[in-house]
């Protein structure tokens, strides 16, 4: 739901879509996410990714060394916001911009593919911005978020769910999955890969640590 007032007169949170400069998801997914977004922000060269998907970004943020000359022609000059800070990535700059503009929920697309170090660094923003906005990394395979105490996971039975601990995570408990955990400690390892929803909504909770939740966008039941 877009920002504004609901039927009870309560303020509805603003959701932003940030388009990074990585591997583009399908146009169908881009259209789905942009339809739910109040604003679309491109992280530097993400402007070209957005334009290729038929989206004109509301803002282009970054050090602006990757955006093409063609994108500069098609996007109004006032929508470009230069941030030359060498200590932050263009994705971080775009997230900071979105939060300052009032975003409380942010979906990030085109943040994967290409260099593995960039992809992993992009996932780290889920930890960096913990508590400042609800972030999801979304592609055609997964929606990735950080488990904040307890997270509900909805989906059809067989929907793929993977848990990845960034460092050490204590007190990991799940319900509604095919293989559940009860107060377990997880380390950065393959343990937690490719579980599935058995009954919806499932839940994932963690007492301490940074736990990534990969919710699949497809069903693949174990035999």
C-alpha cells in the first residue's frame, strides 16, 4: 500500500524501490515492485537498469560515475543527486537518500550477479541499516531480509526457505518448517540451506546475531 492515510485516518508507511547496478530481474518483477512503491530510486548506474525495464526513476543517487550519457538525456537533470563520499557504496547512498526522504520500507533489486564481493557487500546493508528501515533484497528467486527477533514467513507448502547466519547466531527457533530448530546456535556455514514451509505462516526467531532469511519465490518440495 502506498503512503497516505488509510480508512481509519492512520499514516501508512512509505515504501521505496531502489534499483542497483547489478543483474536485472525480470521486467515482470520490476513492474510488480514498482507498482507497490511510492518512489523509485536508482543507485548510480541502476538508472540504466530502471530505464531498460521501462521505469523512469524519481531520483538517481551516487557518485554518478556509472550512469550512462543516454540515461542523463532521458532523466531530468534535477533528479540527479551527487554524493561523492568514497567511504560508502552507491547502494548505501541510495538507501540513505530514501530514509531521509521518509522511507520506512525499502525493496532493493538488481543487487546481485557479477562480482561475488559486490553481491556479498550488498547483502551486508541488511545489517548496516537494521532498525532504520525494513529492507528486502528481491530477485526472481528470493526475497532476502534480516530476521529481527521474530519474522513470519507465509507461502504455499514447499516454498523454499534458507537461513544464513552472518557470524554466530544464538537461540534460533523455527516453527512451520519441514525441519524445525529449537534454540539452536548457527554459524556462518551451509547449515540452514533449503528448508521449506510445511504450514503457513511459518516463523523464524533469533535471540542474538544477524540471521538472513531467504524466502524463495517458488515451490520445490523435498521428496
